[in-house]
C-alpha cells in the first residue's frame, strides 16, 4: 500500500517465522530502509544497535540514517492501531512526503 518492496516476499513464512542470519543479511544489506523487530530489546541508539550486532554498520540503511527499530511491545500495536503502524511504515519509506516523526518506530540515530 505504501509502495515499498518487502525484500523477503518470495520466501514462504517470513511474515512471522525465524529467518537465518545469512539470508537476512544477504537481502537487507542493500535495502534503503530496514525495520528491525527487536523482540524485547530496547534499542534506540546506533551504539545499542551495534552492540546487538556490529555487522549492522555495513547496512545501507544504517549508513543513510533509515534504520528503524520496532520494540516487541509495539508489535501489539499492529493489532490495536494498525493505521498508526502503517502510517509509520509509510513515513519510513517516504519521509520526503510524510515527514519522519514516527509514533511507534524508533529511528536509530
């Protein structure tokens, strides 16, 4: 709906299933935008993200300032406020049109 391309669309079960690290890196390394579900981690800074995994420093989205974290507790909001989550996704993909002041996604700075 927001004209972004989900780079894992061709892999069955990637909507909520575990994906191996190698496949994730291979696909996401050159993505313009990365939205990482942090599964309970409270990641808000580049330092915290790199402590989680230093390889993220090599990602295009990290270098261009378009790496976002979605804390686990905010994934519940996908049920409670689907329009708000979708607006955040749209803002992450099109900040030049919608701005980048997201409600649920944390922009890693």
